[in-house]
C-alpha cells in the first residue's frame, strides 16, 4: 500500500474491500488455489485493503464425505502459507473458505489472514443440507476481532438465515461482517433467474436492523464444475442496508471494489434524536446471550 493510504485501524475510517466471486471446480485444490491467489493479487494491486473470497473457495463446494477428506487440509496447511505470504507482500488481509481437517473432524471453514497469520478462524455453525453428511458443526463460536481494517466478524452462507448471527456479532462491536458463501436454491420457494435472490434480501434487511456493513461473496456456476448450481449474485452493503456493490453476475466469475466508511457504520447506530435502535432494545423483556454474556 502507498504511504498515504492508511487503513481504518491505523487512523483512517475508510477501507477498500474486494469482492472476488470465483467459479471453482469441486476437488481441484491446486487449480482453485491458483485462481484464488491470482485474483487476490490482482485485487491488492488495484488497491484493496481486504479481499473476500467465497465459501470453500479452495476445495470447491465439496459435500461428498470421501472427497472432502481427500481435499481437506489443516488451518496451517499449504493454502494458509500461500495467502499469508501474499497478504504480507501487500500489507493487507484476505478471507478465504476451505475444507479444514482438525484431528479426525472436517469443518467448513473460513479464515482471515494478514501477513503474520490468521486473525480470525471460523467454522460454519449452521450446516446446510448435504453439508451435514461431510462436516462437523462449527465449534469456535462467532468470532469478532479487531484487525488493521477495523472490527470484523465472520459467518458463512446459511448462517445468514439465522437472525441471531448478525445480531450477536453487531452487539459485540463488529463493524463489518464477512460472509463467504456458495448460495444455492432450496431454502426459498423460488429463485429468480436474474438479479437479486432472497439471500440478498436477507442480507440487506439484517444489515440495516443490526447497523453493520456486510460483504457476502458467493461461488458461481458450480454446476458446470462438478458441484451444485451456485447462484453468484454477491453483494456488499452499508449499515443502512444500502448496496455498495452487486448483485454481481449470476452466471460467471465477477468482482467489485468498494469503499466501506467505518465512521458511517458507527454513526448508523443513531438514526435520530429519539431513534437509537441499540438503546431502544427492551432488555428488561428479552435478551440475546452469547458466551455467558447477555445483551
């Protein structure tokens, strides 16, 4: 990064985020990793402080238990080494999804790394459909961490359909939530052929209600690569649920570069002199609990 471009965690309220919606092949780890690294490097060169890749970007959307075990790697495996190196080269961060091997268990995992190593490690809590045959349910909670680009939370795809997820991260101070995905049909009654899907409707509504910016990056066109018909349509929005980018292509690899104003995210928590959604919560009537704490 150039000297004049300091990031949010270093005194600058705005960060540049790259949405890298890629078309990956199921089980083709080396090819997918090369694609993801090339796209990451290009995004950093274009000025990104943070690159977000899809769910299971390295393995492809693997739900066959045998194949998942073949392509799995530990969190400190070869993929991590490659992404940490490129993050170090550009003094930036990258979030990517892969099939994680931990002991005898497999997890649908996303890590966020900088040049020194992982800064967030998340295992998908809510497994969707056939994922339940291949992966163990996540056991690391919903991590939120202060990074060089602000306070970030992570979830994956189906997690977004559970309203407690974004609410729990936002109440714990997340300013930006990253949601790598492999959006498919099956939850909603219908899926539009073009434009926004109901996945996007959910993201925009919850970002507004929880006053948190969201970047949701999906795989695309997986049916042509040995996987399900992933829907693409990746989006980013601000803390009012207003689109910053997308929906990206529904049929092909695509990308976008956006600016996230973290001062505006923080300001969104007050909507008017007497409209303060966090203070207006009736915690005498209800509460959200996480890790023994309640809000």
